[in-house]
């Protein structure tokens, strides 16, 4: 399985993408949060391999190999190489399908071989192998295209709340000035700044509120993170990055104007105990617990989620593993 490489944060929630685990597949996306039920919080995962596409839900307290509380899978689901996952304010799950360049929506509590209640697809959407997906505080949805557009550039698309069918985005960022280079995942802070990871260039681009078109980021930094993949923000707007090729997670100070964020904490730098293997999607919940999706093969496990308490340090091992 392949577990999500990106992580999306919802109100009081975090989203984690590209997680490899379960049934020999690869989990692609993860979201965690206290709402919707169960009250103690849930972890939402996308999972796929050559034979299987599914969305799994576990309680945030999960450890080991528990059965999921929800499992969306089957021919009717519309899932096709699912990657990113985000949960809106109503608890509905939105999943990017890289295999069909679509986004499928499922109501809270969904399980089994169910059809989506909504599918974004068609030429007007401009979806092109979408990966990352996230919401801002107003309900607008941002989607990261990992394939080039007709002009030879990558794009981040913005849709208004609750988009349906073959609906066009209300805004897009792309072009030479945007410096997007195989973008993966995105997150939006409370001020409307958009953060995007770029796997090829190693840069994290931050665009100001309302950024549109062929616009340069207000900040672009590498942060010593080779192949940055997943990204998350905590309640203090500290920036968390997963460094896929370095087996590390790095934490940086919050954005301050056009200043480059400063690295303030690391996990796994020259340390083996953290059990990070090709980390991709990451998430941080409201109390600072860190969730990391690992896509590497370890023993008989092809991907898993490692969970670290809020007081983790560089050499900390996970307090729980799924």
C-alpha cells in the first residue's frame, strides 16, 4: 500500500498524505482531527495499490494493526490511485484521484462500497493528476496538480466552497514566476497564506493572500530538507516538513513577513530511533501530536504511520505506530 505524501489541516484537525501500509497497498493520504466523530479524533487515510483503492478511518488513539472504523472501497467508490484527502467543516471527505484526475466526495461516516455524493471531473476543472488538497478558513478548496499544464507549468487551483461536477476553479497559481517544480502538498494558514512543497526543487513556496496567476512567492526557502513532501502547520503556525529522501522531519518558525523561517526542531537527523522511512504526508493536531506517513518498505510492512508526542526531540521514537 501507499500512504499519502501530503497532509492537510482542517479546523482542529490535521491531514496526512501518502502513507504506505495495510493489505499490501500504499496509503496516500491522512487527515486527523477531533471532528467529526469519534469525539476523541479520527485519522483518515487513502490507500492504494495495483488491485485496491480505499479510504480508511481509525481513531487517533490507534496503535498496532487495528481494524479501521470505516473502510470505503469497491468498484462503486470512484477511487483511482487516491492520494490527497481533506475533511471539510461538515465532516465530508474529499479525495484526489491521481489515476483519473478527479476529486470524489463522501459524507461523514461513510463506509463500504458506496458511490461518491459528488465528483469533480472534466475539462473545466483543469485537474491534472491532482495530489495535495486542503481547505482554508472560508471553505475554499486548494488542489495541487502534479502534472504540467498545456503551457508546460505546474499549477495550484483554488475552488469556491462545495464545488461540484465540471466546475472551473475561481483562481489558479502557475507560470514561470510561480516557481512550482513538481509540487506535492499544500496548507493554508489563518491569514490566507498558501504554503506549497516542491519535490524537485527542494523549495517550499509561500504565496500571500489572494495570490493569483503567474505570481512569485513572497517567500521561497529550502530549509535543508531534501525532497520536501508533506507539510503541516500547528496552532502557533510553526511549519513542519517531511524530508522524503533524508528520512527526517523538520520544524520551522512561523512566517514573519518576508523573512525566511528558522529551523527550530528536527526529528531523525542522524538518528535511527524515530523509525522514519521515506516520510511523506504529515499532520499535527491541536495538542501538538505529530503524525507521519512513511512510504518506505520496512520488513514486511510497506508503509505505516508513526505518531510522536508533542515533546518529541531529534532522537525520539514513536509513541504509537499504525
